[in-house]
C-alpha cells in the first residue's frame, strides 16, 4: 500500500468512526501499519468528523515524523506497542464509545455472551489496569490485556480494537460496543448467561485459524 492510499484509508475510517458515534470531536484515533516499521496515524487535536488525508501523520517506531505537519495522536505509544507485539495486526482503532467506556469505568470484563465475540474478537473482552492516558504504562497494560485477541477495554478510558487493516479494526470496534451494550442492558433485567465452555473453545479455534491466516498473509 502506498503512503497516500494509507492516509486516505485512515482518514476515511476516522470519519466513519465519528459517524457511527464511537467517538466525539477529537477523541479516539486510527492507524495503519506501513512497511519499514512506519505507521500512518490520525493527528492530535483534529476532529474525526473533519479528518482528511492531508491531516494524517506518518511516523517511525520512535515516533519521529516522516510525513505530515501535525503532531501524531497522543496515544501513538499504544499503537506502536501493539504493532510490535502483534505481527498479525495491520490496523488499530481506539474509541471512546459510551457503553464500552461505561463497562471500562467500572473495571469489568465483557463476558462471552454472544457468539460473534468469540469468532470475531477471540472471546471475552477484558479490561486493562488503569494507566495515565498517553503513557508508556497504559500502552504496556493495554497490550498485555489485548493478548492474542482483537479487542480490549481500557480502564476508565475506552476501548481498542485491531484487525488486518483499519476497516477490519473498525468492524471489531462496532462489535465490541454492541457487546458492551448487550451486557449492560441484559444486566439490568437479569444475569447475562455466558456461552457454554465447549462452544467458546470451538469458536475460539475458528478465531485462531483466521488469525493465523491473517498473520501469514501479512508476512
């Protein structure tokens, strides 16, 4: 993928993220992995609704600028950490969606209550320990919590989702928010039932097969 194509993709996903109500104004960020240890990422202080390809910043693994005039997202360290830990990840989306943020605020994990969570995200969506925003600590804790899955909650902050590209990561973000909403609403009227262990194991195997194929494709 060319740098211009990558910047267009990141800007488009940022706008979609805003349209879907997953972020408001300057919250949240999107990135895509590029060759040679580079990434294209949304900038700091720019509204997602108005994001354009010209706003997107290209940086290296040390966050030194390669292309673009704006400062990269304040959460760039988290993106770098995830790319370093997960060779199967080509795109990252960080949201401040309401239900995901609400569950993260009380420090709860979203249990595996719908099948799509396991097949698409890898299972329950776990919540990280708290770390100050934009810090190395939060980057490390989110990366550890994410593990080999495709979504995690960030304590008192929001959620992060990953995929083969930003579009896939956005789809995982939408599913994470839907799962959070189902969890919150079902908890009001009763006790949500988790999927049977044997179903989780079977569906997790499907997720791992897909993740392995994704990893091979990205090599």
